[in-house]
């Protein structure tokens, strides 16, 4: 493989890793189980603070949260990818997240979070996915949850983002299959 071919392969691998990170955000924000699962290998480990263990347990925890109809927005930036051989990468990604949903007593709670996903990715076949994730929290701020309904607060700013299958992105994906 020439130097140029190696550099091109590395660029393609970097883009595949970024795409995986973005799939995670769509999966968690749109309550889309299949997309969320596509970001991890089935034997991955996940430490989200509130949950630490095999990724299947994280999925079960997330599915329970999805049923409460939360509103989540995750944004990723400052993605630093360091390859450790041809099939492993250590990836640090900064995140900002806004989360709103009911607590165990049914009260609406809202948080602004910032931190980093510290991930080990593995490439299996031609695909990169997370094999180990540690979520590092650098900022947590509880905010007063709004009392007015979303319809009132958003007014004519429509459509309002939603969960699978109601979010507009799924109609576009299905139409252009």
C-alpha cells in the first residue's frame, strides 16, 4: 500500500468513526433503538455513570427512559481520534446534552450536561463501532423545567422534534430509501 493509499484509508476510517458517533446521538435523541445499537459492538462495555456494565444493560436502561417520552439533544464536537494499530482507535469526543424527563416520582427535571465520551473503537470487517465507553462529566447543571406545554412554548416553530417514527427525518429516510 502506498503512502497516499494509507492516508486515504485513514481518512475513510476517521469518517466512519465520526459517523458512528453521530448515529449514537440520533439513536439516543430520537429513541431509536436500532440506530443506538448500531453504534456499539454487542460485547461492548459502557460506563454512563448511572449505569456501568455490558452494553446490553445500557440499552435496557435507555429503553426504559425512552418510554417516559423524554426530550434529549446531544451534540458532539472536538473529536480526537488516535489510531492504535489498524483495527483499534482511542477516541475522545466532547459532548453537550440537554435532557428533560420525569424522575422516579413523576416530576419533570431538566439538565444541561457537558463532558466527554472516552471511547475505544474496534474495526471488525469494514465497520468501526464502540467496544468500550466511559462517559466523563465535566459540567452538570440542573435547570427549572418549563411549566408550559411544548405546543405553547414552540408556537409556530414546527415541526417539533420527536421520537422514532414521528420525527421528520424518518419520513425523509423512508422516501429516499
